[in-house]
C-alpha cells in the first residue's frame, strides 16, 4: 500500500501549433485525460488555452496509470495560463474529472493520504465518496 509522489508540471508555449501532450510514461487512461481535462476546463467556465501545452508527470521513468491525475493536470493548466494564481507546490491533489468539471470517485485515496501525512503536506483534495 505504498504511494509514490508524482509531480505534475505544465508548460504552455507561446509558439508552435496548438496541441496538448502528456509525457512521463502515461498509460491509455492517463492519455485520455487530455479530453476529460479539456472538456472539464471549458465546461467549468474557464478558457482552455489554444497553445502548445505539455504536461509532465515526474518521475518520467515510473509508469503512470489511471485517471487520478486529471485534477492535478487541470490545475496546472489553469495556473500556467494565468487563470488562477496559486502556489500549490506544497499540496496534493487526486481526482478524475467528469466532462462538466465535477470530481469523480478515484481509487487509491488512502495510500495518497498516508503519503501526504508522511511528507507533512497539509493541503490537498481527494475525490473519495
């Protein structure tokens, strides 16, 4: 029941064709988060940047699976695009986004909560019922 911290980094380039790429050994569910995140951001009333977006899930050599990175990726995009102003470097987020922007249930919350406690992280959002 060990959790490994994954840092989500987002870069929005001012040049290049609009695209949205997720790197860092994502599986199919993580790759599909591009569409969930894009729809959730738009349907929540924010703007999805029409630029070249790269989301990195670090460490890159650790395979990532599941939909639990949606919320972190969306927050990264909103911060990188200047739509929200927040320093979330000392916070942990975990949740799948619905297409309308609501959070859905995500498996694996307990190990992430224990990781946050172990790392003395005091802020976080976990999508759990």
